[in-house]
C-alpha cells in the first residue's frame, strides 16, 4: 500500500472556516444587492423569517443558500413589500434583496436580508410574461383557441376550479338560478389554483377533459380574485400552451380586472370574474333562443304569405272555369245537344238488345229446370245422393230413391234391366211393401 506523504504543515477546520470568513469579509465588506428565488419560507414564534434561496437555469438549481430576516427588519420589510406588490412574500417569488454575506465558523455561510425591492419582483414577472407571449406568438399558437367556433347554445360545461375558490359558489349560483330557467349541465374538475402546484394541477385537469371532449361544449377556468403576484402562476408557458391548443373553447374568469394573465390572452374568451363567465354563458343561451324565435316568426310569416298567394291563384282558376260554359257559342251548344241525343238513343238500343238476350237465356234455364222435367211425367233416381244415369252403376240390393212430381219412392235393386245392342232385358222386380 502506497504511503501518503507527510506534510510539515496542516490546517485545522477552524482555521479553514476562519480563512473563508476573512476572505468573504474582504470581498463583501458591505451589504450588496442579490437576486434569487424563494424556494422555502418559514416564520417562527419570535418573528424571525428563515428563507431557502435558490438560483435556477433551465429548470435546474445551480446555486442554493440559507438566509434570514431578523424580526426587527422583517417588521419593516414585510408590510412595505406587500403594500407595493399587493402580495406577501411567498414561495416561488423572484426577489431582489439587500443582504449582508456572513460566514460563521460553526453555522457556515448565510445571508442576512436588510431590504427587498418589490419593483424587481413585479418587473421580473412582467419580463417573464412578455417572453412567454413572444414565444407563443412565434410558435403561431397564441390565437388557436380563439379561432374555434363558440357553440350557439353552450349547455355542457367542464369547470376547472378549486371547490374553495372565492368565485366558485357565485358561478354556480348565477348559472343555475338564471331568470330564464335555462338548464346547464356542468361538472367540476377540482384543481389547485394558487401556488407552485397550479400549473401541473390545471394541466392535469385539462388532460382529463380532453379525453372526454365530446361530452362538453366549453371549458371554464375560474378562480375568483387575487393579487398580481398571486396570479403569476397563470403566466407560465406550459399552462398557456395547453390552453392555446385545447380542442374546446376555453373561457377564463380568474378574477382580476386590471391586467390579463397569459392564460387569459390565449383563451377563447376572457371575463373579469366567475360571475361574469356565468352571465356570458346565459347570454349565449338567450341569443340562441331569440334566434330560434325569430326564425319561427319568419317561417310563419312566409308560410302565411305563400298560402295567401296560392289561395288567390286558386280562386282565380275557379272563376275562370265557372265562366267557360257562358262563353260557348250557339253552334257549340247545338252540337253538344245533338251529341247528347244520339248518345241517349244508342244507349236505349243497346239496353233493348241486351234485355232480349237475357229473356232467351231465362227461358232456356227454365226448360232445363228439374221441376219442369218432373211436371212432364219424368222421374229422377238417386243413389246415395247422386243421380243414377246407368243401371250398370247399381249393385244388387242397393237402395235407391226415385223422385216424382209429387213425392218420392225408396226401392231396393233386385234385378237390373240393361240395354244391350238395342235389346232390353227385364231384370228388376220391386220387393213387396215398396209398391
């Protein structure tokens, strides 16, 4: 094993830290202005504020340091910042602060904040917002959502909001209790609407709505109030990009009147408050109803006019037809009467001829009537209901019925007399009692 060289001089840990402290004191003899992002912020019971400050590049942390605002300074800095920025110091803010660089031999490097410039925070937000808008414009997506047609009757609404948001209850109350009695179908997709999780939460809900986009007409993003800094989360590029390219019209009612967030700029329609969004949807339904009523009135008027015009035309045609006989000449009327007389004679002759034919047929039918045959002295013999025409068809002992003009006789065949080549043979004798 190789031995390490023995040094004639070595340093203690204290000496190292003390040397670092001396170098920092020489480099930063006075307080200096520094920029950083607040990664974490905590207040203790004594009024001291402890910060975790970071610097990021391309989303990655490249520097980190602890800082503190002692209670005496914090009582002055905090109200001043909130009054100017409209929001208290919080996680996620980029700040420009005056601080002393301190190094303690035991506790290490830290910053002691003496002052914070709120204009930098506002300016930094404005700069970031401008960059996001320029990027969206360059990519050609900033007006995509605005180009979507707004449904004429937006009734199916996907709502992205926090159930505890200030304008949440106002929105649904205004929508469901509208004076016209319109019915809206709405479903809440709960999301975080404040703080560092805003972006990922809202984007997640947008993805959920997109999966069932055929079930909704529009998407509403409502929040209800907040300071400029508090609404800074709606200026982030990823969220704005998702809204710009969303397949349904997006209506925002984040709750501020002075400035638009980037989310407002890329949305289809921006309203000031959640209540204003509800009124906008109700007005859309009202415009649709009035358009339908107007169309109904115009159709009724047109149909009435057409029926009236056609009625006048029919009346004129009827009048013209009724006057045709009056315009006939005397010769035309004479020819018409002659034709009618000839037609009557032809019909009369045809009826007489057909009547004669019917009489002849009737006489023939009467001549063939069995009753007439019996009146002339003939009889009709039947066996089992069938007329007997030949003796050969009867068997010995067969029962036959002979029908006379008056009455009938039942007989039993004992002998048959058949005709044979013109000669006759006597074979039949009636049984006693059948005479």
